[in-house]
């Protein structure tokens, strides 16, 4: 089946925000007497606010002040975004231009909640390039459940098998697979898990290398 749409994640895929997010979490948690390890943060990548709350409760206990930490982390993240900017990933603009040249539909499916997703896309200068944004606070279940991707497909009017997903996280690849979509894995901070990688159609080192894979998929009958 020919591909008619491309669905993209935001953090760690289009923008180099995961390191800023990790820095923000580390700063606010350190001030409160908690230490965020690399191992714990890697579990948080690609997950919704609800899932992150449970991950942190599992590690630091149910008394972990999640709402306060989450609010302070957001303030810190936005301060960094506004003062330092947010870099885009190599090959992003070439990829978006290629997708647009092929007249494929595009959507965003992100675990980030809607208002923050909008701010990130605006900061990166790419908000106007997407017809649809589906955020983590708009679905019942976040990644690795397929809800985000299935909702994005419905909203752009394309059947799931006609969509290809670009993701950097394990949860995102699992969600795309569960949705019945082909997925291209572009790893960021999370090490590549071999079992998860087998769920992906292809693993590539950057968005630039994803273009010939998309070309291949759009030619397929």
C-alpha cells in the first residue's frame, strides 16, 4: 500500500529538546533533594505526563511531589527555551521540504501536552507546516499504546497502513507498530533496543537518511 501521510514526534526527533528536558528535571529535583539518574530519565522519554508521574513514584515513592516538580520543571524548560532557543535536528528542514514536495499529508503525534507542543513547534519555526497536532493530553492512553497515531490518522483522513511514523523513542516505535503503521526509528538519547528495533521498518542515524526510506515507501505498490 502506498504511503499517503507522515506522522512525526517532536522531542528528540524534530527538535533537540530531550537534553534540555533532562537538564530541567535534574535542576528542579536536585533543589528538592532528589537526584535524577540517567537510567530513570531514559524511562521517561516519549511518555505522557501521567506515565512520567507513575515512573517517578515507582522510583522515589508515592510521596514524590510530582505536581510541584512538574510545574517547576516546565518553568525551567520554558526559560531555557526562551533564553537559549531550541535547536532542530539535522536534516529536519530537508525532510519537511521533501514531504511537502510529494504532497503527502503531515501530522504531529507527541506525548507532550497540547499547549507546550504548540510552543515547541513555534520556537522551532515549524508550526505552520503541520495540518494536525495530536498531543498526550488529548488521548486516553499515551505511547506505547497506539492512540496518538490512530487519532492523527483519523484527523488527516488517512488509513493507518497508509501512514509512516518517524520516532526516536522505544515507546513511539511500539505505538506505531500497535497502530499498524510502518515506523522509521531515528535514535536520540535512548540506546537502541534490539527487540524494539525489529518492530521498525528501518533504523537510520538522522532525518536526512530517512528521506530515501520514505522515497522507497512512497514508490511501493
